[in-house]
């Protein structure tokens, strides 16, 4: 009984919660408990990809936005351009720092999130949903295999943060 | 949470602790190469930084710090806020100043002689830092430097990044981070000609003055010698050292940009040491 109560309070502290429609938070051990979602793939440069059929949506992770601080400006490519895996496609500015954003996979840009021009803070408040950055048509879907899953990415963030 | 998951959690915490110790040990072994550049043209410094960033990304070089000054130069950040330039470009040129558009964060600013500039080219991933805490460290560097001369400076509030003494700005920051490698950096006003700031809205913040250590400090500053690069370097390092934990420093004394010729090896430019 005591163990169950302890387990339950630990679960609350670690914010293990029930899932949303098709994306659910995985257990995170990072200091700040940045959220990491199942069903997405992750790059070591802290971008995420959601692959649905012939379209892949790309943005930056909760861990990334937390380390950046308040985003005040977002630079995005034009639709019709192409992006290459591990190469920059845009940038975000926060606290006097512009940080390049790299694409985890290659493809053709079919849509960019124009809301980010007016409301760059969406990247902070909703990094996996309203703060998406670009949608592409992947040219080599096999590239997704080399990306990290939720659990691997959680561990990766943990290791990075461990040197603070 | 089941019992096996608790054990897993315990094991993972143990592993994280071991990794933490290893990372701290690695931090102790970190090397910084410091270059005293003297006065260097903005575009030359930019090209050098781009080369150093590429080499740092490829792990061909260690973390590097450039200490320098610029001739009178105005620069804009990625957002190209040229409405904060209050004179025309030709008026700037007749003053003997240059204007450059850059990829760094931040708004418009001025650089000139007797303003100590530091451009750290360092890997944030190696130290587990993000943009926000890196910028905070740059602020702390300037606050520390000011405090050594009896000046109480503070970090700016939201929307007013940089370092302030009261309502007067003494230091500016503008950084670019590419795949976790930093470039550009900070500019601290030791004793520049502040009248140059009248031609801009500095950092896009109207109705606020710009100041210098000379103005704010009641203490005697170290004497300037020659091109003032030695003073800029030693004062900058006094602020930088306590905030960035490098165990080993490799100081390159007066490196002069001689010729822009391609050559094998680390740097595109030929160095001479005096």
C-alpha cells in the first residue's frame, strides 16, 4: 500500500500522464522534465519530425526551446525550396542569439508556418503543435531510420544536461 | 509505477551520475586558445570566425577566443532593423565608419577603438549549454569586468539584453549559434568615443544612454599602450575566466592579419607573432 502511494506520487512528480490522440509524453528524466513525445523522430540537434504519409512536419523540441529562451524572430525558407538532412533551413532568434535550425531529413518544402512571423513565441508555448516550422515532402524516407526515437532522445537530452 | 520500473529508474539515475562525473572531468581538461588580434576590420573578423566555426564543428580545433577591436563600424543583426540607423550610409562613410549586415542576433550597434570585443568560438554542446545560459554567461563576464573597477553593472531586463549601469548601457551582446558552435559575442565599452552612438538607436532601445567604464568608474583604469589590444585582452579575460571553466589557456600573443592567402592547415590567414 505504502509502495503504491510512493509510486503514485513519484509518477505525479515525473509527470507521467495519459496520452493525447496519437502522441503521448514519454517518461523524461531531464532536470526540467522537457516533454518528449512518442510517435516523433528526433535529431541530435534538437529538431523533431512527424512523418505522416507523404508529408513530414518539422520543428524544434521542447528541450531546444527551453534552452533558447523566448523566441523573438523566426527565419523560414520559401515553399518550393529544398532542404537537406543535417543542413540548416532557417534560424530562430532569442535573447540576442540567432540559432540555426537544421533539417533532420531531406526533401522539398511544401508549406511553412507563416503564423511564426507574427507570433514567434508559439515555438516556446507549443513546440510540437502550433509551433511547427516547415512541412516537407521527404525525398529519402530512409533517413528517418537514422534518427532517434522518443526514449533515445530523452536519454540524449539527459546526458547533455548532466554537464550543467 | 511497478517495482521493475523503480529499479530501472534507480539504475538510470546511477548511470546519469557516473556520466556527470565523466563530463565534469572532461570539462577540467578543456582547452581554450586565445588570440589577441589588435584592431581588425569587421569583414576580415567575420571571415575568420566563419572558418573557425567550420573547423570547430569538424573538431579540428579546440574552443577559441578572439580578443579584438574594430575600426569605427556599425552592424545590424539578422532582423535588419535599419530603421534604427539615424543617418544615411554615405553620412556614415564620411565619418569614416562602415556599415555591415550580419547573421547574429540582436539589433544595431556600434564598434570602435577602445571597446573590448570578445568573439568566443566554442561548442555549447560540449558544455551542455543552450543559447540562454550562454548569453547569461556573457552578461556575467561584463558584469564581473565592471565590478573589478568598482562599477556595479547588471543584466538588462526583458527586452533590454546587455549590461547596464543604472539606465545606461555599458555592454552589448549579439551571438550566432550554428550547430551548437558560437560566433560573434560581446562588446564592452572601456573608453570608446561615445558620440558615434548618437547616430543610431542602440540595440533598438530608445531614450537610453550608452556609457563606458571610463565614465562610470572612479578608479584609475590600466593605461593603454600601443593599439590598446593588450589592455582589452587582459581586462576581457579578467571577466571571462571566472565565468567559463577552462583548465588550460593557450595565449597567442599579438596575431596580425598579414595576407589573405589560402594555405593548408587550420587558418586561411597568415599569422605573425611579435
